[in-house]
């Protein structure tokens, strides 16, 4: 009987050891969906979302350019991927795609769940931006 318990315990320890941090940005996004599902609140504007769709009208967000992109959730880095990687050799030799493919340090940073949040699709349009704090907030309609 003790051999069975030992085997069962060994199985659980082995399975638990394999459940590590995501290795890629794609894996991280899949895990992030599960982590953020209970709250379903977009990070920057506080809009609620269901599945991949954002309820823009409920939170007063008005799309700037692309309403279709604005109405979906995208996973964004709080510290932009550009900021993490632009000085690395892999970035200088081929940009983000090159770092994603060949640089394990960059891959780990890109897949870091502490730096990944749900965002309205058009909030970050792919250009590096310097972000700051806003002291006062405009009245919502």
C-alpha cells in the first residue's frame, strides 16, 4: 500500500514541477486570460469586457481611429516590449521578431505575467510612448 501512495505522491510532485512560468508571449496570453477572467476589467481605462469584447459605451471610451480594434481586448506590456528590448543586440539585428525567436532573456521578459495586462485594442498602437500619471480625471458623461 505504501508503494502506491509513494507513486501517487511522486506523480503529483512531478506534475507540479512542470507547471512553471510561461515560456513565450503566446503562452503568457493564454494564462493571462484565465488569471484576469474573474475581474474582466481592462487595465488602463477600467472598462469591463466579456470574452474578447469590450463594453465601450458603459465606460465612456470613444475610439480615436479604429472602432473595431478598440472594441476588442489585446494583451499589452505595462513596460513596453520596445523598452525591454530595443538596446539588446537581437533587436538591433532584426527587431522584436528576432528577439522573440532567439534571445532567451528577452523571451522571459516578454512572457512575464507581472508585466502583461488586458487593454482596449487601440490604446497602444504599437508606437513606444512615454506614460505618466494624470492628477485629475475628466468627468464621465
